[in-house]
């Protein structure tokens, strides 16, 4: 069916507010009598607290209260587990250890909260933090992921007999048997390090306990307002309906704002209730590096078994995953990694041991890409090495192994983050891959341009990397669609938004059903008072799960509209059409009734609403996919390297993406641009540097290098494929994280190709000029 | 030591008189004393550019200035550029070119670009990169920001 | 990240400012552009108890010729003003080239020439450039005034010969000699970051095209601007052949500088880059000198 | 961060050793040292106010000496903390008689910094430690020569 609104480049409904400074962010909330919080955080990564003296802080003028773990008494308890380990996995070991609002006995990572000061202003609160003196007994620190499981390693959690947080084993077919038949077996070890999400807006929370109304209102930079509401109610002994959590406009999420409960989220509402005053805490940038979660450190020992023709018979990958000092987010990340270790390839035999490991470093939870980037890095690097080893063209070996279009739905056998067997719902990989090859002009470049440039002494390389992204997992989201007597359409969902354009893409879905202008659809997201149910913004699931919930609700309202209108216009429903906010007769368009009039009729002041029907033109519906939708894409780049200075320049960048039905190409392209920029950071600029004491040596934006306009390619050229997902009515798949996933693998390929004469072998990410120098001149 | 200063400053054309502590950052003064929360704070060490405002018509980091330093000066924030009903051509261009996503960095980028486009009615790609190189954006990869600036330049030329 | 409390003064004349500095001595800190000081205060790494704001002394912001063809720059001239000043472009092209490399456009709108020099950050372009150009600094206190050559002004990390009660009020840049060329080369992680290493080069040629004098001053190579005397010595009187330039570059990188290591670059990588950049900068400067 | 280096004192080894072990001298030598008292034969506690341009921070802590082989070698261990962070380090110091009335000091140690100063000031560590060690040793050398002069 031809779409009127879906698939169109429609300007975003949210933009005018954002562009004029009229959008509400958490730090914009001002309430009379509001107090301000500042935290004393541990300088040490691992230490016992022998004493805390807050007396001087309490005496400082302007300070209202100072709390330590002790002051919380019986209210002190660690956060709830956010995600439990997969019940479906046999023999999985999982030790759940969660962060506390304030450290009681032992500090387990630098930046953990030791005390909180509540004062009349943030300035005074920070003065008072300096008045607090803490005696620490420093302990040996667990930093090196590779050494953390050694028997003599210090323990992050003393009650465990090692730093093993979790172990899981997954297999498909029989790798060892496959290996026995293989012509070649390639073995490599890969090191992948940590980066930060570094959203432009740091985290923040405002809690307002209304003692008379017995109502707690919380503004929180969270990606999961519903879960925060429920958890807060439980912690504070309130009913869910006494707590209202608002996730207003949020300055970027990228994963870490999905983590819950952060210590501050447990503490600030508690303080507000204690003092019966509104309390605001806004994370500062330095805090953000220690207190907000980060990701990506893993060490992989990989084997790939192939025939001499380059058919991949099997993969074996035993890897260590750094989970930081606690593991509230369960096994989501290692599972995502395992799910992507076979990439888009048809591989029958797979074996993977993963050990998640506690270290004295900040907590690890998903960051855009969420374990997938690591999996894709490993498989794509291995395929590159295989091509080299077998002297097969790197394009050919990939084409040889892609999952064929007729194999979908493709059972990947191993269990994914949704705790179900991963099934790739649909896809047609070859055309996407070939489109990228064609767009970058591969043939022409390698045959003509590259030789010419090499002759000129230039080091220019080309790379092409395919990848899958599992997206849109359950459990569910919901939405309510309502036509008001004003004719305005009002839509609410519990799903939070952090810049993905939901106010517009969801509106397009509704407009498609009700024939109203997109700008006339008002969307409210992330306010628990507006919609009670939902899960959260993660796993690139907005357009898939929330989008289809909106679609379901809008379709239901459309049915109500048609039913009523057919009465009013005395015309069968199938002869009616919804257009320009009116229902009209297909054959005589000037005979029509407006949606507003119908809404008024559906809410009569006299007479009786027929039994079995409800007043109003309103519907609430939910969507929970049977399993996730699998997107596919291929990125390509041409990069020039100066092997004297290690400075790089991306000459061209291609991103071809198949994310099913595209709701708004403008928004999808924007998501890809952003993902790629973060991926470029992950590949060559962004790394959290920990020293041997677990100190972060670059906890500022001057030393933690997110890319600027200068580090980006001249432009990112985008191509689209459209393999609809059979699992949902809209046929959508997720795209939010896609851009970031293949970039480090792509970079490694491009660097090796550009520096052919150096016979470089890249087994790590992120790289940097200094590291590249070491690889080129020290081997 | 709480020696207060009488500060009078013109913000978006309005004269404000307030008593402030010398250490109060201009960014906090604008946001919390004047309620002009369109100016955002992303790092408070002068790198991210979200807090950029126009100080006597030149882009400056409001987190790297004390409010007292604005005494007798003219400040323009994003609220002073255009309104929802009548957007500045630059704001229109950002809307049309999808030059923003979460919108947190946007006010600082807009205030940076207004004088830039007045001085460079027809900027080159390179000049635009240079102009926005002091503003970090985590969502857009800068591409549609570049597009928006080109579009704005057209709009502002005719 | 909020700054600690301090007393604030906003003098309108140099005399008032000097009186305040004399009164408060070590506890006082002059506030110029504040683009380096205020971040340190926001992090609470710097906690001066008194700030003497120089931004209300218009007299300190100017750029004009001096009688012998050089330039006089007021300490409070903002980077942005210097960057776009035709006199600078014409008579101090090395400074003109350095300007876009300093911070970001917004930083350059506030940051000042004298502030950057007084801050004495070994990674600051102007610190190295002022030495390469044989700049002279005019310092004044209530006790009186003195002129200090740039190469004697910087004594260590963030440390200069400035006494607590003394202000840098003016910078003098002598004219480049005839048949001289300049170059500023640096490598930074991102465009706006502090350079991992950088070098300012000035070479002047004698009538038969040999190197009369060469000056190589490095940034981010030590606790202040680092002048490569040994390398310069190698070039004196030489024809600037690829071989001679390479020899000088190697000498500078291996013997003249003593860079440190940090998370972005090891000392070894910095030496490597110094070698590369010196070669490139000398070639660049040589070409310019010949061109004249 | 590693601290490895050499320094030549213009004086005999015994004299160098003496001043090295004299708290009153150390107070004057170690940059920014406000006070230092010997609490036991092997232990000194003290307060240092480090000032690098606009950056300043005071650290209180202790200095412990061990493996003492007068006048040849000694191990120094420092631990200090303050509002802007903490530091701990240990180093072996060796004195070699050059035979020409001068003494060569070899030091080889490691220092670790934590807290705020570590997280935002890493660019400066190397330079700071290098220059502080140099300042300190120069001061010791001066004292040494003054004494010799007396």
C-alpha cells in the first residue's frame, strides 16, 4: 500500500522547542526552596573506609544535611538487579553484586559515592565536600582484565573466591569436529578497550516529595522512567501511583542512561522525603567519567576453521569481559557479543566460553553498540586474516559465506540478550554488500587509483565491512492514542526519548492511520503519569517495539472512527476515507465529518453510550515481538595515513543500511551519521585510560577525545535497502546503534590496506597515533 | 567571604540588575538567576561549547566567565535569536536540514554561528568546520549541521 | 564543578591593578582572558583568594608598529583581534599562522596575547613563537618597569620571571630580518587539542643563500619553550640541503629536547614527531626565505 | 609513572649522605615543604604545599626510609594526600663516589598519583615530577656547597 506519511522526510515536531531554548531538560527544573546535592566520591579504586568525619561540613553555613551510609540506617540497601541471568542457559554461573547508594565498608571503584552534601546552592555543597575528611586503607587494585582471574589476584568482592562474575558457555554444532576437517585453522588474540558514552548532557535528577499531597515527583535523565518509578516506589515503600517519574528532553542517552539504579537515583528521592524539600543533583563532567557506566573491554582468544576455498567451518572464541566493580546489568553484553561473533555468515559450528570479570573499575553496561561492536570486530578481523592466509579476495570470501536469502528466518541457535534462541528474522545481505562495494568504487580504486596514489608515495587504503545488528527485542511497549474534540490527536507512551525523533516518527505512524497532519499529533513520552506501562529505550527498539504499539493503538482508533462515521454519514465503512482530519465518502469527498466532531459525538452529554462500547475515540494497545528483528548493513571507507605523523584522513565514507521499513529517512540517516561518529571515536580517538591504581587519567573532555567536525569524513554517503521484518506490522528494524558497530573493524582493515608495505596486523581497538607508531616502528 | 556585587547586564535586550557572588559563573547566572535555561552546560571546562553565548556579539564560553565580568556588557543567548513562532533563519535551516537530534549542543552552536554567518555570507566547507570546531555534538556526526549552515547562509543571503 | 570563593576587583587602570597586586601579593591572581585559569578554578585545582580582573583596562588592548619596524602588542589584545589584524599578518606572519591553532574560536574571543604568555604553558603556541621571534616583554610593578627577552621570561611549567606583584603589559616583536622565512608545524590528536609536539622555525639566509641563522623552538617538549641550540648550530653557515636539514632535525629530536610522556604520546613518539616536524618546518621556512 | 635519573653533587659522598638524612635540610630542599618532623628513626611526617603556577594543593603525609646502607644506598617511600588527590611512591637512591670529590646519585623509582589531580592533570605529571626532583636536588647541592664553604 502506498504511504502518505510513513517513509517521508518530515521535519521534526520537537525541533522548534529545542532550537529556541524552550525544551525542558532536567537541569532546567527550578522549584522554590530547592536544595542542591554534591557527592564526595572516593579517590581510591579499592580501599577500606576506616573513618569519615563530616562534622566540619555540617557546620558550614548553607549546608542543610550531610549523609553517609551510616546515616541511612535501615534504608541502606544495594540497588536491585536490572537484568537477571538468562534462565534458559544451562550451567550458567552468575554472581550478582550491586552498587549501593553510599559506600558502607569498602570502596570498589574510584568515584564511588562515599557521602552526599545537601546545601542551599551547588557552590556551597561543593565547598562542604572539601570539608569532609575520610581515612582510607588502600587495598591492592584489580585493573588488568587479563590478570583478574589469576589465583593470587586481589578480590573485588571478598565473599567470592575469585573475581569471576559470571561464566557461560554456548555452542552450535561441533567445533572440534569441524576443526578436524579444516584445511586451515587461524588463531588470534584480540584486545578491545573501554570508552565512554559521553553524552553532551551529564546525568541529573530532581526529586520533589510533596508532604501534603504524599506525592513524589522525579525528573530524571533516565532511558527507563517506568522502571525507575516502580523501583523507587518499592525502595521507599510508596505505591507506584504515588511516584511520578518524568524523563523530559534528554541530552543524549547512548546506553548508560538505561542503567539503573545509579546510587544518585536511589539517594536523591530518599533525601527529598527525609527533608521534605525538593533536591537537585546534576552530575558534572568529571563525575560523569567515574559515575556513569562505560563499556567495551574484552579479551578474545579466537580460532577460525576454514576450507582452503575459504568456506568458514567453525569459530571458537573464549573471551573475558570486564564488568567493572558490579554487574547490575547481568549478561546482556557478553550475550550480545556472542550473538554477533558469527556476523552475517552461515557458520555451522560455534563454541564460546565467556567469563565476565569483576575489576576495580566503574560499572560496565551497554553503550551504543552494546557488545555487538566487539563481536563484529572479532569476526570481521578473522575473515580478513583468513582471506590473507588463503590468498582469497577479501570480498569473495565474504560473499562465499553470507547467509543466503532463502535461509531466513535463520536459526543462529545460541541464546541472545532476550534469553531466547537468536533467530535472524529476515535479510538479503548480498545486494547490500554489493551496493557498498559499488558506491565506494572498489574495482576502479584498487585497479587504478590506489596504484597511482602509491606511486606518488601516498598511503591510501580501502575497507569494506558488513555487519548484522540484532534489534527491537521485547518484552513490550505500549501507547495510547486519543482524538480530542478539538480535533487534535494526543499520543502517550512510556517509552523515553533522547533525541531519536520519536515525537515525529511516532506521529507519522499515527497520521498514516488517521489522516491528520504530522504536526497536529502531540506526543508525550517518558512521563509515568501519562502512561503507566513500558520497559525502556535500549537495543535499538524504539521504532520496532514502541512504533508498532503506537501503530496498533492508532489502528484501533481508526476502526472506532470508521464505525462512528459510517453511522453519521450513513455510509458503509469501506466507502469512507480519512483525509485532512476528516472522514469523507470516497466518491463524494465534500460530504465529510471532522475527527473533532466525531470525538465530540463519541462523548455525548445526553443519551446513553451503547453497552459494550467506550466513550471517546481512544485506544490503548501494546506490542511485544515474538523475537528481535535483525538489521544488516555494510560500511566502506577510503583513508589516507601519514606514516610519519600517524595522522589519518578519511577521504570517503559509505554506509549502506537495511533496517526494514524506514519511517523517516532523514531521521534514519541522522542516526547513522551519529553512530558512525561515535564509531570513529571508538576506533582512533576515544579511550578511557586507567592507571595501575584504577584512576582514570582522562576524566575531562580535554583529554577524552570525542570527535569534532574536523575528524569526520567530508560526508557520509548513505544507501538504503529495505527487507521488511515479518515480525511486526510496520516491517521496521532498529537502526539506532548500527552506525557505531562496524567502524573499528573497518578502520583496522583500512589501516592495514593503506600501510600494506608495513605488513601491519591490527589486533586491538581503540588505536591512536601513539599506538600506531608503536605497531609500525617497534615490530 | 560572601562579598556581593551589584551587577547590571543587558541580556537579549533586557536590562537585569542582580546581586551576585563574584564566583558565580555566567552560565549559572543566565540559567538559574535569570531562568534563561536555553544555554546548556556540558563540561564546565571550556571544551564542549554547549554554554556558548554572545558576549558583546562575540561567541564566548559562559562557563569560563564570571557573571560579574558581564557588568555593563551585552549578552545574547539562544532565547534572543528567534521564537517558536518566528524562528531565526539559522534556526529554520537547522530544522529543515535535521541539524539537531537531542538538541543539547544546539543553542551553543547557533550562538556560535550567528556572527559567523554575518561575517561570512557564503562560507566554504572548511570555514564551516573551523567555525563549529569548538562545539561538540554527540548525535549528528556534524554532517547535517554542516548542511544546515550552508542552507542558513543561502536563507540569510536573500 | 564550581569555583571556590574569592575576592574580586575590577580595576580600570594599570596603576590600580598594580596597587591591588602589591597589596595582595601571592594570594592574588590577575585575570586576563581566563580561558586557562577559570577551568582550573572550576576543577578547584587553582584556588586564588583574590582575582584582579584586567578586562576593564581598555588601554592594554592594542597592536601597533614600533619605530624600528617591529610590533608592539598590548597584553590584553585578544587572540581573535590578533588573528585578524593586518599588521600582524604583514609583520608577524608566524604569529598570524599560530592564531588558528590556539584553542577554539570561542576561546580566541576571550583569550589574550599577554595572558597566554604569562600563563607560561609549555604547550602554548605563543610561548614558543615569542621565543622564536626574539620577542621582548615589558613587565611593570609599582616598583618600576623592566624589559625581559622572551627566552629569559619562561622559567618552568606555568612559571615565568613575573613577580606576584608584577604584570606583563606589552609585548614587542622585532621585525624579521631580510631573506628570512618561518614555519610553525605541530601534530595534535584533534584539530583543537594541545599539540603532542610542535616546532616554530625561523631561518635567515645570507647573500649566497646559506643559512645565516636558524631558530628552532619547540612546544610540548619540556617544562617550557625548548630552543634547539645544537640543531641551530649545525645549520649555521650551511647550505640548506636535504642532508643538512635532516641532520639538524635528528639532532634537535635526539639531543636538544627532553619531552615527557603522557597518555597521548610517549617521549619516544614525541622525539619521532619532533624529527619529522623539524624537517618539514625547516623546508617550509627555507622555501619562504628563498621566496623573498 | 617511572622516575629514573642521575645527578652529580659537588661534594664527597659522606657529606651528601649527611644532608640527605637531615630533616632540617630536607624541609628546605623538597619544593613547597612547609614542615617535616622525624617521628622515628626511619619515619618523617610532614606537609607539602605544591604550587605550579596557578595550581596549588597541600599534601600531608609521611616519608619512610629503608634498606639503608650508609653512605651508599637507601630506599625512600612517600605517601601523601590532600584535597586535590593523593600520591604514593617509592624509589631506590644510590650514591657513587666519583673519586674526584663529586658524588653521582642514581635514583630509580615509581610514583603514583590519584584523585582529581590525576584525572584532569595527567598532561603535566612527567614535567612536574622531573622539574620538582631537579629543584630539590639543586637545593641539596647548594646546601652541600655552602657547608663545604664553611
